[in-house]
């Protein structure tokens, strides 16, 4: 039987994709991406705990 991802698992997968995003910006501009910064491990840990606790199902 195939595992159906919970809403929380889908959000966390989306966050992992956000961490990979790179954008070429004009000089003087900087992209602020909390999923790919110096605190990315902490952000991932906190959001994982949150989504596993509050969104561990597919119930609307």
C-alpha cells in the first residue's frame, strides 16, 4: 500500500525545495531565505516539530 503524505509532510517537502532556490538579483539586492541561511538547520528543526505535531494528518 502506498503511503499518502500528510499535509505536514507535503509542507516540509516544499520547504526543502525552497532551500534549493537561487535567484540572480541586481547589484545591491540580496535574497533573504530562512530555509537556506545560516540558521537553516534550526529553522528546519522548528518547522518539522510544528508540522509533525499540528498537521500530521489529512483531515480538513
